[in-house]
């Protein structure tokens, strides 16, 4: 059966976009464990990508900004799977089309849209699937390594992720009234993904983060996927309502002597 006890388990993954996405890295890792994966993607283009990788894949299209689509998609999944053992929520969106703006200039529409897609979608999905989630199922969402650092170019997305982290705690509590279902957030450091490429100044931040890690090597998407897979497995049964930080030690190394030397060198 394997150490993780995931063989033939059913896991629903929301958020695959392309080969660089965290959700796809999670899917590949789960494939190695012989997991039955159900994909939910935002568009036909993304569905075509998944089917190109696996022609037999079960894929649904759902734009989580529209709650009726969440309801319809979850109903289809429930028709095909009476029991769901795991759920990975890897969805985030922020509208940067207007260009970089100071945080206090954030528009109400952009902020609320981001909360709706990136955070509320998890609540809605879990509510719709609650009757089909196994009594000891695991739900994992993808967050960021810290929401307490005010990175100008990340802007209002950090407060939205803070809301997502808090949401996992409240879902864990409310679901504990009738199940042993667990909810956790994997809080990743900076990664090379297509989504991050749209953030102004991200490349410079990524290169700095790489130097700030203890190993002087950037965090890899596969490393995040491995942690997600562990949390989805029964082997992590004692972990609930937690934020698991994956940053290769970056958060303890901001005063690295080499970084300090470069910053103050005249």
C-alpha cells in the first residue's frame, strides 16, 4: 500500500493551470502514489492541458467566481464519487491590470474579487462537498510563507491570504462538529509559477529570496507538492488547523551576513 496509504484514494484538485502551477506539481506527486485524481480547472484551455497530459483524466470546468458553477461542478463530482478522501485548493487571483499601485489605493472591487476567488471559494467548495468527504478526509489550501511582511509588489494579495489562513482554522472547527476532517494551509515561499510572473517586480523578489534561503537555492514547486501530498495522507492525521511554512529557511535568515554586506557596502 505504501507509507502514505493513498493508493486508490480519491483526491479533488482545484486550480491546475499549466506545467508550472503548484496544483499540477501536486497532481504529479499524487500520480506516483496511484491516487484517483479529479481535476477542476477554470477554462477549456486548462482542461485541454490536463487531457494532453492524461487523455483519461476526469476534468471539470468551473470558474469559482460564480457560485452556481461551484454548485453544479460539485454535484457532478458527487454523482461520480460517493467518497472523497482529499481536496487540494490551489486557487488565487489578483487583478494587476491597472498597474502597480500603493496599497491604500487598492480598489474595493479588486480586493473583494480577490477574496471571493482566493478565499471564499474554499468555503463554498467544502460546503458543497461536505456530505461526500470521507469522515477522515484532508483538505489542503496553498498560501504564502508570511502575511506579516509588507511586500509592496504583492499588495492586497497578502491580506487575502491571511483571510485564507484564518478560514482553514474556522473550517476545521466547524467541520469538527460532525467529522474528523482536517484543514491545513501550506504556506510556500517564492516560487517560479506562471501566476507569479504577473506580479510587478516579482523576479527581483524571487532572486533575493533565493539568496535569503539557508541553502542559497530557491524553493522548488515539487517541494511544496511533497508537503501537500503528505498532508493529504492519513500519515499526517495529527495535523489540523495549521499553517505549514515551506521556505527553505528564508524566514530565519534575513540578516544573512552576505546580504547585509551587499546592502551596506559603499
